[in-house]
C-alpha cells in the first residue's frame, strides 16, 4: 500500500477508540449509552454486548484486519456490531442501503468479507446472491434458512473481553462508494485516522454528558464522525432509523438533545416545518453540517431560529484538508466553508499541477491528520488521488474547485469531478452515464446535478438519440433507472441535438449546468 504519512495532530489522544469505549463502560456502567425508538441501553450492558459480538466474530476464525459487513438501518444492534467488530480487531464494512444488488455483490467480493449482518428491511438487496458467497450470514431481526439468528448467536457467545491488542496502523473501517459499474472504490480508514479525529471530542463538548441525535445512516462517514466522538466522550447516542423532520424536533425537545449532525437537505426540511418555532430546542449546544455546502441563506435562518452553535465542516470521506466555519462567530462569511482546521493544509492547483496565486480558483488539494490509508487493494487509484508538493508531502486531490478570500476562508466554486450530492449522498455521474450509454437508442450522454427543493440537487440526464430512434426520453429514463440503485435514479432525461464539448472532446458540463442553477437563483 502507498505510504500516506499524514501529519500527527497537535494533541493526539492517548487512547484509541476501542480503549476509550472500554474505559467509559467500566467507569460509568449505569450511564445511558444508546437510545433508539424507545430502547435504552446503559454503558455496562453495551459493553457486555460488545464483548459477546467480538467473541462471536472471533469464533468464525476472523483474524485482525478481516472485513465484516453490515447492512441495516440505524439501530441498537448496528451500534453494538460496529463496536464489537472493532473489539475483535476486525474492520467494519458498513454497506450502503442505497446501492444496487449488483454493486453490493461487487463490494462484498472485492473486500473478501468474512461475515455479513443483515436487517430484514434490506434482505431483498442481498438475498439473490449472498448464499453463493463464501461468507457467514447473520439475520439481525428475521428468520431465514440461509442465515444464523443474530440474537441467539450473540447470547451464546462469551462475554469476557478478548482484549485484542490494536496498532494505530490496523484497519478500522472500509467505506465503499455506491457505484453500479465496475468495482466500487473502498475507502480504508485505520485506527490512527479515527483516533486523530477524537482530538475534537473535548473542544466540541462530546465528553460533557452530550446527547447526540443522529438521523443520517451509520454507513455514511457523515454519521460516523459524530457517532464515534460521542462514544469516545462517554456520552449518549440517540439514533433515528429514518429521518423525519417533525419526529426529529420532537426527539430534540423530549430528550433535551445537545448535539446533532445533519446534512443541508435535513436542515432545510426542519426549518420549513410550519410550527418550528413552537418547539423547545433550548437544550441544543452544537449543530454540525457536512457532506454538501450549506447555502448562506439557510445558515442565516438556522442561526436566527435554531439555538446552539452551527459548525460547518468541509472535507472528504477520504480525508485530507479540513475547514471549519463557526457560523455564529463569522456571520459575514456564511458564503464560505470556513478556515483551516488545526494541523491541516490546503493548496489550490491548476490543471498542470502548479499552485495558483492567492485569490485565484484552483483544485482543492488537502493534507491533515485525518487521511485514509488508501483505496482498498487499489494502489493505482490511490496514486491517481495524490498530489505532492515540492517537499514530497502527500495531498489528496478533492476534485472540488475553490479559492481563499483575503481572510483565509475557503469559497467553493464548481466541482471538477462529476460528483452529485443528493440528500447528503454522493452520486457518481459516470455510473449514470454508462447506464444511459448502454441504451441502444443513445449515442451520447451527460448527467449533471440540478437544483432540487427536496434533495438539494438531483441527477438529470441529457442524451443525444440515434437517428431513427422512436422511444421517448421518459422511456429511456425509466429503463436506466431500473438498472440503478435507489439513491442514483435520474429525476429526468432530456433529449438534445448535440452536447457541447471542448476542443479536446470533453463534455462542457459547467455550460450544461449554468441555466439550471441561474434559474434557481432568480
């Protein structure tokens, strides 16, 4: 694997996450650890379940670093599995519930997962192929002849701590892109990367009896970066299996929630609740936002009506450079994503790989304490993702374009890579384009992100049809969507005579996007 050598954070935590969770349970066994849909689990009971799950995993012959997959909505078992797999020294592989069955099969094959834990809600996504894989199968909440019952297996396991020694270089989690074509990329994080993130625990108050409400899925890094610090701080995690704006507000009011992580589309839906101002949200201390830019006008509304600090993080699942905007401290910078987080470095480069002058737009390349170990089994893709400065230091190429203002605040502009962020989920345009180009009536295709009140932005297809084609754009859209995962489906397809291209043949997507976004801002 390619050596990344991220910088050590200014104050590297003394304990790794597994050690911290173990210590928290021993110190406060009667404190509340997890809450989900009325089920409440104390730290002592949580710790015993973690031990049992770790021993169950080890009984399968799992070795340190082996991948163990989960596909489930947010739940108490999911949280227990996450920590139990880590205590066994294995690597957590949380699978996207929005991926297609074909993509999920490729993920499981690619990572060589030794076991998979499946919830009934998503059985249909894996039932067609999982029995053909050489993998242990556990049913979290259903009966199935090809699966072992989860609760019975856990209850039968030993509850003593296996006490597996962990190195910071050991694998922690593997997060896959949700592509449908080829093999999705697995983003590998190690214990060093996740431990470095725990530097944020005390400054953000996660260790001050925090009550953190999470409503985005646990397979998403967006959720994990708030889930783990809450547990590291010995506080309480509240999980919503499915987001509902009114239900969210009811939980904040009833449980006196202090911390939360939300993506922009969720903030929009919450703030649009007609009687939002009737809810008592005074307990809220810190609200986080990440995964997509939070529009300035929405930030202003949140600051005006939703109590507590609003911190926006800019960064990537792969890691690299991170910026933070404390919106209440910088109300004149709401159009930015903030300043560099401590220990981070961002450079802006042109197409030739040279740094651009101050104030000019360039591709964002980042370096910091929280960097992935690499793409799983793909040194070629990892190498393509790297830019090195004159000292040979590794920076990750984000594919995003931006510039720094005179005060050092980062302003995002157009995205270089064709990523669409819909409802906080990453959708890769080339996957959708290949689905369209597989249609015999399509000779050229482009997919862009267009504005959506419901999702922030949504995929929109533009195609050139072959001469003599008789099918409509709507029919082509329906056929493509039948091949795609739920989160990837095209909102519409439009037929064009020709798609604009540059002198070297690249489709000019910025040109295609302009009219949609100009109309949205008028």
